[in-house]
């Protein structure tokens, strides 16, 4: 294969990866950093992807997890560089189920869940978000966090227990928690 063919193949692979994963990676970072710096961080992640294209897994979901990990590392570097401590900013209210009997009950459930979420440690928030919002397998989520899939499953179990404790401590009953507790 000639040098120009290799370059064309690299460009085509990168373009396809960018096309399929950019929006997911952008949302991933926006939920953690907000919209202000998200695009810059995602572009940095894709710059790293271009430089290390041969190291990226061939399967789309694995490549997506690789990009999440790269973007997450970029975010952490950005936060350290700006001396900010960022917590995971997730818009829980939009994900609350709609099976409440009344609008008032649904509002209480959303408030309980949002309050419980804020009381969780950032590490627990991250573990739960990878399972719930990013819909990653334990292997992929482990890759994002730089741990084994078994270690991730243990952390996920503990994070779910923590969320359950926080919801049980809420002033209003929150039956929607069960939907977040199952896998």
C-alpha cells in the first residue's frame, strides 16, 4: 500500500470516527463540564485520537469508550490547570420517569433524586453516570475510569447502595429510585 493510500485510509477512518462519536463525546463532556469548555475539550480529545489513531480499538463502541476516556482525561487536566474542582453536573430532572400519580408527586421525586444525587460523592456520580447516561458496558466504563470491569461493577454496586441510602433519607418517598437501581 502506498503512502498516499495509507493517508487516505487514516483520514477516512478518522472522519468516520468523528462523524459517529462526536455528538456522544460532546454530550459526555457537557454533562461533566457544562457548555463553556466542552467543545474545546472534545476537540482536544479528537486531536489525541488523530495522533493515536492506530491505538484506537476497531469496534465502534470500544472506540467510543476510548474517546470518553481520552475526553475525560482532558477534562481532568483542564480542571487541574484552571484550579477548579468540578463535580459531575447531570440534569436529572429530564430523566425522571413519568409514572407518578400526580404532578406534585413527580415534582417531589425529581427534587428527591436531584438532592440525593448532589449528596453523592463525585466518584459515585461518575460511576452511575457511565452506566445510566452513557450506557456503557462494565468493560467500557472500566476503560473510561482506568480500572478493570470487575472493579467497576463493585464501584457501581456501592454507588447504587449510596444513592439508595440518600433517597431513603429524603423527606418524600421516591419510588422512581428503583429504576436507577437495576441493571
